[in-house]
C-alpha cells in the first residue's frame, strides 16, 4: 500500500512496448522508484526493469515479490529471514524470449533474525547484506549472535551462507561459519543436529575452559532430513587459555593455545 505516487510512461502498440520513464511510490518514509521497458513481439515477452527501495520490512519485500518469479528463492527468503528491516534495496529484472528470467537483487539488513539451517538456532540481531544474482543466493553476516543450549552467545560476524543454484533439487548450501565464543558454546553448537560431533565422540560439550575462534566450512543439501553422511565439512581454529580436568582423566591439562582441526576423517588437537 502506497499513499502517493507518480508515473511517466509511453505506450506503443505496434509492436507493443511500454517505456517507464519513472515510477515513484511513497508511503510513511518508504520510497520505491522504478524505470525500464516492457514489451512483446512475435518471439514473446521481454523486459528490462530496474527498481530501488530505500527501506522496507522483510515480509513486505516478499509481498512485493511476484510469486512466479524465482519462486524457490522467494520462498527461502520468506522462511529464513525471520524479521528485520531491509535498506538500500536494488533490483534489476531482465526477461528475454527463450531464456529464464534473470533477477539481480541486493539489500542490506539490520537487526534481523536469520536462520541458516532449520536444525540450528537462528542468528539474532544480525546486520549484513544479501544478493540474488540469477540462480545464486548469497548472505553475508557483518554482525549477529547465535545462542546454543550451553556456553552462552557466539559471535557470528563474517559468516557466509550461499546457494550456488536455487533451482537445483535439492539445492546445495555452502556455508562458512566464523565463530568467536567460549569453548563450551562452540562445542555445543557443533553438537547440534545433523552433526552431533561431541556426542559421537562420547565427550561432553563442557570438556574444558577457554576461548575459541573457529572457522567451519559446510556443504550440504537443503532437504527436510539431513544425515551426517550428506554433509561435507572442514573445521579449523584455535582455543586460547585452555584448561581441562576432563580430557585426560585424573590429569589437569593446560595450554596457552590449542590448534583444532576436524573433517570427515577425524579430529586433531595439537
């Protein structure tokens, strides 16, 4: 809903073509601007339209998004950006007969709750930006925290979620998690489904004290049920100020710095 607007256009009938000099809509500080060209000839429909929005709530962006235009991407944004304000929204749509529509969409988000995986706690109060370029979706977190069951909040700044091809079934997600937190929080997050790393190693998530800075690379299908065998992962990082009375029963272990690495073949601590 917009309370004010203006439109300058030129219509030609043979061949059918609409030139949009400007479309300007305003409502309570929100400004939508568009320009471009839409037409049809013997080969079919063609369009070249650019659109900008200064700000909008995430659910209103989904409401403006035509349901038949890249519906899988539209559905993912609607389900996984849980709330928050989007700013500096820019979109470019290109339609050429005989080809799939191509959309470029970019926006910043502020104070948003974002879900990376259905099995993991959402990122709260996240700032960052997202882009849709053709079939590729990318989200970059500049700020945000995740709170797993144990260990307190985890700083997720620098994490990236990408889907190289949203039309693939199932789509494959490529995720880089950059986490800074207590060791217990990091291990608690890595013990959530589908990973259960600590449970499978028969170790508690609070096996030691320290501060962890870890980078985890994940590749997995986006489907309802994800087994660990479906996930490719690499974990690397450092734990500083480490102490533990659990790792070696009956011994107190301390280290200024520990290097941690894990992949599908095993776990290494040095």
